[in-house]
């Protein structure tokens, strides 16, 4: 059996236990750790029944029947002993100097982790103090639902880019529908320049709702923007973001599904796009009918990619495609494919692929703005609104003139709407 204990004035707290499942706390008189913290050196008792210190102890004479006990105190840098790392058995044992030293090393590691956690808790406390200001303002605004809705909408808008950058030869359009009038969602998208005729775009979904999701979304967008400017490899960018999500062990679980894309002009027109993802629904490549090929909306799968913020070595996956003139690429969050149609059926990925294929079949060149308008109109037909927040981002490469110049003006559109009042 092994335990990590913290000893206070009248109780002993089990912060970790192996072989003593269910142990949480006990009185000082019922724990051998009380004796272990009386010295700076390890306490080793090969046979507790033959030791004056322990033979009458409840853990020795009682049902537990402990016969062997060894412990090293958990000591702060200024010499204060907080508790102990304990090893126990129901049979006598003898240990050598190396094992005793290893026990001391384990106690030192525990102290290091406690100091790290204390530092993290201080940072978390400060973060919570800052969030409390926003939370108090929101609580006061609950007295007026209209003011609450306006506040949530304003804060939600601040987490999304107010405008999308102009990319020559590209039309970009986006849309956001929140599932609640009075809460802040965790879906987001962004497009930003990388320099040297390269741009990055992303669409993701974070865990949770409210102020916590807002803070997490803000951190993710900032990390993506700052890291992508320095790291040309999108996989490295997502690895950095994953590390940032796991950096604070005292924080709540912070998870994110994400597709990060980079685009650059293609010599034959359009753009070369590299998509890198972790656990997010697939993007869709819309291609109109041409050269004997039927119109289609091909899912761009990124198999093997895992959501971020769960594991330190979470894998990501990448795929490169050519977005030719007259084609479009659509990214979405899972609020769209988790919704129910007017017939009660789930509008899943297969339904979305069929819907986008129909759009490609009825358009000679799918345009980003038209695709977003079509999906926005679709959302309005769901009788109870979307099941969750919905973020949409579409990109389309403009057609070329005979001399290779883009047909018409490139541009961006950006729309957002709350869930209808009757469905809030």
C-alpha cells in the first residue's frame, strides 16, 4: 500500500492512495503519518509489532494489521513538514539505503508538484477575479432580458473577427448563429494574413459555454495568430496550441476541435490549401459539373486527428488540395449536423453532403457568399433552431479571364444572428 498524506492540526488527508481505495481522511491518532513528520529523515519500521512507537497503534493492532511502515516527510524549502509519502504492507520488510533514498526523492517530487499547483492556483485565482467582474455585470443584467441579450451578443461578437481580410482572387463568407440569446458560445472562426502571399484561416469549437468558453476562445485565437506567424508548419502551430491548453493543471478541462488552413495562390489559378485538424467535422470541397464530371461536395477528411487539450501528444492530420477557380470550400461546426429537420430526422454529415452537392449542381461556380446564404436559409427551417451554436466559413476561388486575371471583385461577407426568441 502507498499513500501521499497531508497532516494538519487534527486530521490527516489522503491526497493519493494505492491499495487503500476510498481513503479520504482520518484523525491524527489513527494515522502513522503523524509520526513520520516528526523528523526530517525517512522513518522505516521493518516490523511494527516489535517497535515501541507502533506496536499499540490502531493500524497495527487493529483490523488493518500493518506490519511494515516506511515514510519520508514532505518538507517545504523553509523546513516546514506538510505530510508524508508512505509505504505500508501487512508483512514485515527490510529496505536498503537506496530504497530509503528513493522514498525521499518521491517526497521531494510531491513537494515540487505542490509548489507548481500553488503557483497555478494563484494564477487561476487572479483569472477568476477578473472573470467575476464580467459575471457580476451579467447577473445584474438578468433583471432585464433585453439588456442581457444585448450584452451576450456584444461579447460574442468580440470573439469573432469584425471583418475578414481582402485576399486577391478569393471570396470569403462566414456566419454565426448562437443557440442562446443569453449565453456565450464556444464556436469561432478567423482569417488572417501570414505574409508573402499566404493567409491562414480556422474554424473551431471549444468545450463549455459562458465566460469560461469566451476566455478560452480568446486565448486560442491569440495563440493561433501569434504562432502561425512564426511557425510555417500548421502541425507545429496546433502542437503549440495543445501545449497551451494543457499548461494550467488547476484549470477546468479545456478542449477544442479545430481545422486550421493555410492558402497560397496556385500557378494554375485558385489556391493551394493545406488543412490541418484535430477532431473536427470534415470540410467540404464543392465542385460544379465540368469536363464530364458530375457536381459534387467531397468531404475533406482528416483521419487520425484528435481534439486538442486532452493529451500532451495529441496527433493531428494534414491534407493539401487545390481550390480551383469556380470551386468552394466549406467549414462548419457540429451544431449544424446535430440539428433536427422539420421531419424530426437528424441533419447529419450525409445530409449536409447531399445539400451541398445540390448547391453545386445548381450553380455554375459556387460562390462563398451564396453557399453561406443557402446554409443560413437552411438553419431557419429547423423547427427548434440549431442544436448548438453554428459557425460557418466558406471560401471560393474566383473564375479567371482569358488573360488569367480574376473575374469580378473579390470580397468578404460576414453575418451573424441569434437563435429565434421562441427557441431561446
